C-alpha cells in the first residue's frame, strides 16, 4: 500500500535519558532554558505514562519550531480580572504559558468557586492537554481544557478541512486515588497516532479519514495528506466546532478556516481555554455526600462486575504505566528511527 513502511525496531531509554534528550535538543536549537524545561517536562511525562504519540515523537516539531517561533519568549500574565487569567504567550510555545498562568488560575478559582484562563499568541506545537488537566486535578480542581489547532479535520459528510483535531481534556480530582483525566481529539484518531501508524507501517481503522482524492482510506499517509474525520460522525463534528469556538473564536486567535493548507504550521496563532471549578464551592448543608464521594460511587459502579473485561476508567492505563516506570524502573521503548532522530537533534548520536 502506498505510503506504508516496514515496522520499526525499538530502543530502550530511561526516563532521565528522555528528559536529557529533550532538554538538550531544545536548548541546542535556540530555545531558552525556561521554555525548554517546560516542554521537556511535558514530553517526558507523556513517555512516562505510555502516551508515545505526545512524547519524543513530538520533539522534532518543537525543535523545528525553535527558529520559527519566539523560542525565548517570556509569557505575560494578566490576572487583573476577578475570575479570569489571560496569558500572552508572546509568540512562544504553549507549555511555558500554561505554567505561568496556572497559579493565578488556581488562586482565583478557590476564591470564587470558578475561574477561567485563556492563552493567546502561542505558536507551534502545543502538547498533551491531559497534562494541564491533571495538574489542576492534583490541586483539587475540576477542569475542562480546550485547544484549537491548524486545519486538519472536516465536518461530517464534508471533504474539506474546517477544524483542527481540536483536543479537549477533562480532569476530576480523587482524594485517595490518582486524578481521573481524559484527553481526546475531536477527530476519530489523534493526528500523532496516525503518524505513529504510518511509521509502523500499519493501517488505521476505517472512518479515520479520506485521502486527497476525497475517497475513504485506511492508509495513514493518504489521510495525513487529505482530511481527517470526526469521531461519532456529526457528534464529533459538533465537539470540534465547540472547541474551535472556545479555543479560538472566544480567545481571539486564528481559526482553522483563516488559513489554507499551505500556511506554515508554526505561524498559526493558537489558543487555549480552560474552565476550572472548585468542588468545595458547591457544598451545602443539606448535601448527604460530597462531589468526590459521588464520583467514587459512580466509578465503583462502572467497574463492578466487569473483571476480565475491557472496561477501565480514563487515565487508569496511564497511571499503571507510570507506576511501572517510576516505581519499578521500566525502560521506555521508543521506535529506533525516532530515537536516533532525537539523539541527533540533541547532538548525542
């Protein structure tokens, strides 16, 4: 099949080695130490949790962006409004802008019961949305995170790109367990996952996308050149539209329809929108259970009687992989081509 390549071998790396590679490569290509650490932390967390499509696989995009975005940017935080935090990424990458705004967001949310954060003027690759949602959940807050992206996705029934893959994450704190967090693209498959399928020489499921000729295909290379499709037909298309409106139209950044496919990826003004909620703000005297207790009751019922089945809670697989890596020293398997590329970018080959 056109575009497919043989399955790649893998190399095994320690978590520290992953972080060293990311940090060294970014600094070597002109990113500031602060920008580099924020990105390296996020990519390493993704590899730690087994989210390989958002780990070292993404390093090349960040490195390539270092001479196209403001890789030494110092984000500016405006926290003057009672319930809102607005962060100007100053033309730099998004991870550092997220870090700069989160403390004010948490403070305002715990003071008011609800808060929001908008990031604008960020460029290049954004990274995994669950990373921010989990950070907020660890701090005791429920959150919804929306991020727009360049045009890759078509509306259900259409044949042209009108949205990004537009990921959205949700975080729910759990006092006695790791937070429940999910992160999903509005597309049937995240673009990074399609890229990994292409690298592995594997097909994607039917319904993932259409090729440049407008016909459905299971060839990942054809879909990457064509149009990705939303999950759940029109339902996923509606979610993509909502994320586009919140993460771009509301925040005031570029929408997918503002540029054609030839517009440089790293020049798109990308946005992020976060709603954070303090569950304690909804406590009242007549409640017989807390939000956390209600959530645990739901989670227990979801899993009850499903032993041996494929049922699991969102983020359970990530946390299980994290335990193997952090507590038991499991090495991280990375495709050899990706590993060699990253080592080369870091000058470690």
